[in-house]
């Protein structure tokens, strides 16, 4: 009888990780092919169209970049928190808070201000709203030990429902035929457009990633973050203020979520509306995780993830596939990449259980008695 | 007759071979000591016999018949019982209830009969325990007796004891030894796991020495002696004692505690008014059975635990409840007992662990940025100076051996101008050469004027290093004793809470 055992790896090479990730993606592609063949579609044609549309067709590429922007910004914020082992899964709520904050400034507080004042103020207020949404679980965690996973998750619902209350109620556009959305913002609140409908926000994640990389890798603060994340007891002995750090890091993480929400409203959406996020805050968790908490890979993963969303959209149009086919493919990809993680973190060993019960490892000890 | 025979037992753990083709046998009615340093594989081997681990290779024979032991339950049914270092008793249950726990249902119907049988057992073997006492009220020695009774009541032939004296006072250990001898005389076989040479020579009939997962040898006690055993245990001839020249300490008090009280993690009083002084160049040893406030003492002094009452001064400055940063700034160092938990950030690399105390200041950092060149040369310097064996400077320190990990901590804590060192079981789990290294470093620091508060469970360590010894019992200092072997009995009494034993120094 053969039994499989998992043993943690001490260290794995970057090349090996890359190899595992590519293999996982290929396996998901193969699995999806089976689904496509059952549906009577040509998988090769489908994949070719997905890639060409998402990354080479101008319209498709614009869509990819538009999805990339919020995924990357929220993802980078999560990287900071995850590095300290603070599991902020409240990206979605923080994203909504940022959107609410900016909409309030641009639509109600100072709609007539010139762009060079309105845009910065709207972004700052939106970001601070997100930071506040991060501070709440941070303070609860630091001072009364409340689990941040639960609190951030709950705050997602509160954030989303609050936004819904506003667009269904007091902020509903009076001339909007009763649709749950606000009026459109003034053009003075629009972010400059770079290409097609890709706004200037696409540059932000790249700038943030560079700054973040430096902070995490080269600054005293990044060092403290790393030590606290690994062993708070030792950090406390070294004189680091662990509680303050928890609050600050959760605020930064929330700030980025809020910033992403702000950019989304001012750059693309131009109004707050019901369900304006297709779950960016949740997908960003996967982005941060797959990027192994590195700011630069976060950018890359967010871009590919954006491409995946856009690519599967085109399948619906071209191949008349139902939207559930899209979900199947995304699900297959995530599952196989996460399974791949097991191979990166652990080594799998085959162990043979001999007839009379003794267990032995045939591979390493061929001569040991049985 | 051979009760137990282990043949070619092999067990792997990630990165290490805990047991490598081990042969071991146990005769009826013998006390067989399993001797070795921490990490030699003694406990692993016995956990395999007790069914807690499955071996990767090899076979187990009980009374000549090959068996497959997949659980402690199976082991007990085969007549093998084990007492671990951490007891498995329910504190709120009585002794009787703890012994009944897990017995077939019939036993519960006649507790009076059970009580009678227990009485008989406890008289027969000299295991004094009150059957109706609640376990939480018992002393550690009594709890151990309950564990042994539990197994005897289940009629085991083989009793495995994992470092049974580690938690006992010398007096309690002596009474345990008497019981064990009586048990052996009635035909029970005993495996006695230990790393203490004196103890093994006192109690064992035969001794099997393990080193790095392999059997070095099995010898009869009559044919060996302490020096030979020590040599087998560590693999080379060693001087067991680091000589310390005791000097008259200066009059400058470096560390002073006055009436310090604090709570333990459960919020119960742990230190009940401790006052002490450590002078420049002096090593004050704090002896005592583990769990009498040692950890709390180390933590209040290092600023990691809140002082409820009383004051602590370092070099004349009040540092009470001012956190460890103040301690570090005043030249304090801390060598904790649990290295991976309190000494290092285990997943960070060696540089990141070495700069923990000085990363805020130039030249390690300028403003908000860390100075990488300076950190790298600082790391190289300490690696060389403290002889740290590290193949890859980027690997997480948790992969270093215990001895090397301790060198990393000591390098960090002792570099620079050190005024005070709090060393809490600084050699726990280290082999002899690493222990020597730690001793020599501490002695060197004392010579240069550091005051050292040495809190240790191992009396030999205390005797080797200290200028004065204070005995800690239930959060109080019971008295002071000179660090000499001939005062062992007095120390034992103080450790058990008898105050009159103090010697005037």
C-alpha cells in the first residue's frame, strides 16, 4: 500500500516556482478544453481569441488595463497588510468607501471647484474614507484582540449596503428614471484620459509599486513590519510598538482600497451606482496571494487577471458561451494555481506501508530491515 | 528475558533523521537508562514504542513477538506505559477520577473497590497519593505519582519515564528513585530517559547512549563511569566544567529590584515581592524548580511584563514599566529560554535578526533608510567573531541548529557595551560545545563588568557560573546559598520551600 506524505520545503527556487505556476495554468487550460469540447466548441480557437482580444486588440487591451487598475491598487494595499500577517479581506468595503467619499466631494461638497482642486480633494477624501474603514478593524485588533478577518469581512457588507442606501435613497439621480445611481459628476471631476477610455489612473499602480518596494525592502519601517509580522514577541522586545503598527498598517491597506475606489469613480464610472464593482476587492486578495506579496509581481498578476476577465468576456460574445463558462474557467484556474502552491510549499513523498504494518521509506532506505 | 526488542528503528523528520537504525532491548526487571543530549532522539524512540509515532523502518518485538503499535491504547494493551514530561491529567478531577478515566465502564460501578486497589498499589510501591485530592492541588511530584499509578493500575510491565526528574526537587527525585527500584524488584521493566549523568549512574542497571539519532553503545553500569558516559554522549572528551575565577565584585549595583510583584499570563500573582541586587561583574544565579516565577522575573526585568508593584533600577535609573527599549538603550541584553519564540524572528535571515537592537541608530540606518553595506559588514563581523556556522546568509534562521541560533542571539545581545544580561536557561537544548561557548561568553562579559542575572533550572549550570545563588520558590526568594556542591541539600530544601535552610555567606 502506498501512502503520500507532505513535508514542508525549507526553500524553493524562483525557477521552480515559475515552473509550477506555468504547469498549473496549463493544466487548467487542458481541463477547460474538455469543458469546451463537451460544449462542441474548438478550444484552440477559443484560447487564441481570448489572448488576442485581451492583449492585442485595442478595445480588449483597454478593457484589460481598466480592470488592471483597481485590482493592482487594492492588491498592493493588501500586500502591505498580508506581509504583517494581517488578513485584510475588506478590500471590497474599502473600495466602496473610497467611491462614496469621492462622489460626495465631487457631487455635493464642491461640485463647481476647478479640476486641479476638486480632483486632489476628492481623491484624498476617498482614500481617507478607505483608511477609516481599515482603521476600525486595526484598532479592534490591536486593543481588544478582535479577529481582523471577521471584522473586515463584516465591514464589506456595511460598506456595500451603505453605498446602496445612498444610491437608492438620498443620492439617487432625480432624472435617472429611478435607476439606483447618482447623477453623473461634472467634467471637472474626470481624470484625464490617456488612450481610448484608459484614464491616467493606470499609471498609479506602477508608481505605488516602486515606492512600496523601496519601503518594504530598504526602509526601517519595512524592516519593523517584517519583524512584527514574523514574531511580535521579539518585535516588542526590540522596542517596536506592535499595536500602533497594526493600526497604521490596516489604515494604509484601507487607504489604498479607498484610493482605488476614488480612481474608479473619477476615472471611469463618473457616478456612484449599485454594484459598480464586480468584486475587485475580493479578486485582489487572489492577486496579492498569487504575487507572493511582491509589489512588482502584483502588477504583473493584476494585469494578467484583468486580461482573464476581458478574455472570457469575449468568449461569451464570439462563441455564444453562457457566462457560467467564464466562471468555470476562472474557477479552474484559481483552483489549479492554489493546488500548485502546495507543491511549492511542500515536498510530496511516497511511503510504502509493508504487509505487517511497519512503515518504510523505500526511496531512501532500500536496505533497512522490513 | 527480553520484554522489548527494537530492531533497526528509523524515523525521519523534515531535515533530520531523528532515529537511525536503532537497536534497543529491555530485560525483565531492569532499569534501563536512555542517555543522550537534547535532540539525540531518546524521546522520539520511546514515542515510537508507545505508538505515538510510526517508524519509517525497523520492527518492534514484545516478548519475542513482532507487533505493530499504532496508538498508545495499543501500547498499553501490550503492557507498555509512558509518562511524558507534560502530564496528561485533568486538573479539576480527583486523583481517583483521573485514574478511572478511560477504563472500561465496569470500573465506574465500584469506585470503592478501585480505591482499595489503589491503596494497595500505593503502599506496595511507596507512591503516596491521596485518592480524593483534586489534581490541581497536587505538587508536581505528586502529579507524576498519579501518572505512574495510572499506568500501574492498567497493569503495564514496561514503564517509560521521559526526563522524570526535570520538574522535581532533589528530595522528590530521591523518593521517585526509591519507587522505581521497588518497581524493578517486583519484575517491572523501566526505561529512564535522561541527559543527566549523575542520575543515570545512580538509578540504572544498563545504559544505552544515543547521539544524533544513533546508538553509541549499551553498557552495564558496573562497567562504566561518568567520564566514559559523557564522552560517549558528546563524542569527544570534554571538560565538563568551565572554570570560573570568582572575584570580589565591585560595590557598584547595576540591577536593583525592590518589592517587585507581577502576575503571570493567567493573571495570578507570580512574583510576590522580589528584592535583589546584582553588582558590576557579578553573576547572580537564580535556582528553583521551573514554574516558580522564573519566566516572570526575566520578563519584568527586561520590560516585557507589567510590574504591578515595586521598582526596578538599572544603573541607578528607574526602568519600571518603561518597556524594553529603555533597557536596550541602557545597555541591557536578554538571552531568553525559548529561542524561537522570544529570541529571534524565525523566518527572517541572520542579518535581520542581528540588527534587531541597533537598527534604529546610525550607522545601521540613516533617517528612514537602512544602510545595507553597513548591515552586511556588521553581520560578517559578528559571524566571524561569534563563530556562527551559516552556509547561506539569506536563509531563515529557524533552519540553523540550536547552538548556532544561540550564537546569533548571544552575538546580538552581547555586542557593544553591555551593562546587564538577563540569561534565562541560556543553554537549554544545546550540546556540550555550544554550552561551553555560552558559558565562556557569559564569564567574559562579567569580567568586563556586566552584571548577569542567570535564571536556570540546571543546578550544575548555576554552580558553574554564579558568584551567589538565590533560590526562587513560588515567586519569592527563599534565601541565598554559596554555589558549592556541599550545599546541595540546603538548596534542595529551599527549592521545596523550606526557609530555614539559608546559609549565612
